[in-house]
């Protein structure tokens, strides 16, 4: 299975957990691009946060 990548509106390619910042919400945390703070879709973030550089 190929890794999930997400190209943010700022142009950053998000592929690994450390490319995201987590904002704790009341129920579900929101994941955001660490470069610009734009929220990443939850389904995408779910996959990216399990990916680590080898
Ligand atoms: Zn961004």
C-alpha cells in the first residue's frame, strides 16, 4: 500500500505524523498543517498520523 500524502493549500506535502499538529477539541482532536495551521480532513489525518519516516 502506498503512503497517504496530502498537499496542503500552502503547498506543503503532508506525509508523516510530524507534519501535523494536533489541536485537542472537546470530543475529537483536529489535525492541522504544522506549516500554516490549515485543518486537514479527518480521514486523511487518520492515515497520515500512522505514518512515520523509516
Ligand atoms: Zn499548510
